[in-house]
């Protein structure tokens, strides 16, 4: 469960091969859209790294990066590079 930047909705990712991504309105508790992720995209929660902007949800997992439009859930593959694997960024202690 991932809140949208405006707090008016949340994203929910679940399932596998293919996974599903949904956006729910937090005020009305109504489903806004539901999208199927590509069959070869690993959508397990322990390997999914999201980045939210007001217009797009970016998902990185394994060798792939997807962009999902916040307005309608349209999924676009931005990158697939079998020579790389996207992982959670490391943070340094201040």
C-alpha cells in the first residue's frame, strides 16, 4: 500500500505473473483504475521499488523499470536491461 503524493488515493500492488496495480480513492473507497503488469515483471513486494510523482508511478524490479500513469493506470515499459538489476538505494548515515 503506497499513498499518492496528494493523499487523495493509494496504490496497491498484488499478485504475480502477471501482477496487478490498483489506485483507490481514499475518500470514497472506490477503485479508480486497475492495471495488469507485464507477465515478466516481478511485482513481489520485497523486490518492487516505487517512485511517485504527481503524474506517474515508476516501478523498478530486477532488470526492468515501468512507468504507470497516475490518471488512468496505463503501463509503459521504460527499460529492460538483463545486465543490470535495480535494487533499493543505499543510504548513508548523517
